């Protein structure tokens, strides 16, 4: 297929005549056809002017229609609306900078196995030791990732893309193209798909899986045409009642001159306004990096979820570091300060949930990650579809109104301005036993003082949670020292993949065996003394908490009982009888009950029974039932 727009035009000769070159070129193209040989003269030579047009042959673009349509589909092309196909070759493994120590360990294991195979010697113990060391180092690395390391994992070249997830979780998927205003932006993919028979409108950023695809997809950076494609599909979904699922994975909107001329900012703003008015549930999932305006255009949903190693930022750590510290080398510090990880955004109530990833990142097990995404989508949609339209719109509005945790017009207390940052709890294992004992003693002292003041108002839950974290840390250290940590990790992974399925008898037996093994050998762990000590502290604090709760319940009743008892004693008839009895006792000149004569003892017992009878009636008048015996009574509310 030939296109004149790619044809170079050569002008030569004297240009001083009256007719301009552009006029002559226009008349020549309209009046005289180009030669089919691929090179020809256009128009006649006039005053030394030559115009030459070169025609370049271009291969016919087959996208998105195939040469061999499906015979059992009407039209034969629906299943081919997406050109996304599995790669012929497996992606090359990519090692990130912080993963190199793991690769060194892996290389040692391979070298030892190679030596064993070549020499025939038994190196099984060394191989097992190295493998245990590798697994331990791998777990330690991926459970304590820094923010900049999570950024690197989110940008990993082999990380599953939007269409990878879609084809893993959908029964059927049909891609829809174009914004009906320009062209089909390949960086944004939209389409209708079904999960377990339920239809959804899917849309998201699509990165490439290799350099060639990344160039075709513009590295997942959308132009205004891509945002308008999303806008068209959102209106389509709203009209037909399809819930919307949005996948976010982009460094940002494409920031070139043409995009700005076509209204990049305006297209993002239109999307924001439209999303807030959709009458169908909207769930957004950040699967990689959610950068700047490219993510903002599709991030405002009823539920915003993030994969465990995904990041969401208004400016990349490198850009932030270049602005604040004048060097991109400060990006690790910028990533930490920006609070862009899934954990940070959840704490700030920007995102609503974290979708787990396998150890090593989503690219370590893409299919398992996709199943976690599917589970999260269905759970979120079940919750949102129970809401009415008005409630859905209000929930979406309030989700973003509450971000920021501030209220205008309320003055800040000057004393609180000095240190408004909440102190972070130290990591488990860094708190000394002396500090914990001091906190427990302080809590006991507060309870004793509160008991004297007849009021207990304190929070034991904070100390209990701290002790539980410490005990959990000690247990994990004990498991590590006893060499059963890897068994625990494998068992957890096995249970996680089993999801909600019932455990098999073999799994239950393995769990019991592991539990027995741990309990039998726990006393041999080097930190057993510390663990036992912290367990005793937890027992003390728990008992103190139970006492405080019981005291809070019984103290008001005790005060009420004492008040009623005083009222009974102040009754005129009883008061007079007691005064007469007191006078008789003084007249008799005796001090103990045993010295009283029989008549005086009977009078004392009569008055006592009368006081008890009046007291029981008074208590039952405000809902307290009393079972009374002489010298013994029990009270129940």
C-alpha cells in the first residue's frame, strides 16, 4: 500500500519565476499521475525546475483482522480482536541489583552440583545446607524490601501485564478499539470479558513484554486518545450496566508536544469527572507502577487495590530526588519519604486493600498472582453490587473526601504542634526485657492507684499487642534456630494455594507432626528463656486486664449497694431501734456479743434480720435480686 505522505520531493533549478514551487507541485500531482516504476518525473520541466517523487512500498497492516477467520463465529473475527498472543520464546531472566547476593548463592549450589556429578562424590549435605541458606536469605530479602526495591520490582521487565492477567482470569474476552475521535492508542486496552459467567468492562494500561512490544505500546504511556478511549468505554459500560475493572500500570501520561496540543490535561479531567458519576461499581487495581496523570485518569474508583509490590506516586522517586536533592542518586531516600508502597497507601487510607504476591514478585508465579487478583475482584464486586445507586455514588465520593485526615476551621492546639508525628513502634526483638518489665510494673502501679481512687481508666491493649509481637518474633527466631522455618514457609505457601479448599488428611497429619516437633525441641532453642519470660509477662498483663474489666463492671454496683444500705440505716424506725439497742448495750456494760445475755442477743438478732429484710427490698427495687440467709447472702443482677 503506497502513501504519498512518505514520498521525498526534490526541487532543483531557478525558483525566481512567478509560480511558487508549492503551487506547481500541487498542480503536477493533481494533473499528472506518478509513474508506477517507483520513481518518476511529475509535470513538465519549466525554467529548469525538476520535481521528483519517490514511492515507498509498505507492507499491508493486518491489525486487527486475521487472514484465517474462525468459521464457527459470525463474521469470523471476534476472537481475533486482540492481537495479544503468547510469546514464542520465554522471557530472559532479569536480575535486579539487590537480588545479586541471591544469584551468587544459586551459582554456588549449581557449581557444587556440577562437581558432584563430575566426580561422583556425595555433596548432598553441602547442597542441602546451601539450599537452606538460599531459601532463608530469599525470604529475609523479600519480606523486608525497601520502598525503592519495591519500585524496581514494580518495573520488572517480566512482570505480568494487563492482558496477561485478563487472559488468566476471564472465560472470554473481546477487545474494543478506538476513541471515535482519532486513532486507537495501543498503550490503553479496553474490552468486555466474563469471570465465572459474570460480565465486566476491563480497561487498563498495557506495557510490552520485550523491546519491540514496548515500542509498539509506547511503554504503557497513554496519549489523550487513550484517555478518550477509556471515557467512551466507561460511558458504554454505564449505559449497559457492566461493572468496570481498571488495571493500572504506567510510568505516566505521554508528555510530548503533540499530546499537550491534543489536550492531555483536559482528557484526564474529563475522565475524573465521568468516573465520579458512573452508576456501576468501579474497581481499580495497581498491578505495577501507577505514575502521575496516567494513573490519576483511572484511579478514582469505589475500591482501589494494589498488588503487594506495586507503587502509586504523583512523581517518580528519581524525579522527586532530582527536584529536592538535585541528584537522581537520592531516589531511595525520595521513595521512602513519598510513601508510595502498598502498605503506606493503605495506612493513609488511599488504597483499600493489598493483593498478595508470591515470594520474589508477581513474575515468579504469574498465574497464582492472577488468581489472587480474580479473587479480589469478585469479593469487591460482591460487596459493591449490594449497594444501591445512590449509596454507590456516595461511597465513591466519601472515599476521596476523607483522604488527608484534616478538617478546615479547627485550630491546632499549640502544645501539639511541637511533635505531631506519631511515634513508630520499634521492631520486634529490639525492645529489651528490662523495658518490657518496666512497662508491666508501671501498669500494675496504675491499677493499684486506680483501685484506691475507685476508678480504673487505662489501656492495657497496647501493651498486650506489643508483647504479642515480641512473642511472635521469639517463636520465629526459635523456629529458625531449630531448622524448621523452611518447613513452615513451605506449609504456609501450600495452604495459601489451597485457598478455601478443605485440608487433606495428609496436610493435617504434617501440620500435627510439625507442631509436635516444634514443641518437643522448643526448650533447646537459644532464646527459650527470653520467650518464656515474655510469655509470663503477657500472662500478668492479661490477668491485670481481666481484673480491670471486672472492677469496672462491679464498682458501680458496689457504690449503688452502699448507697442503698445507707438509706436503709437512715430510716427513722430502724434508726430509733438501733439507738435504743445501743443504749441498752452501754447500760449492760459489756463489749462483745458473747457477753450479752439471752434477751439482749435476741434483740440484736431481730434488728439485724429487720435491717437485712429492708436492705433486700431496697436492692430489689432497682433490679438486683438477692438470695439471703442468716449470716450469708448472694447478689445477682
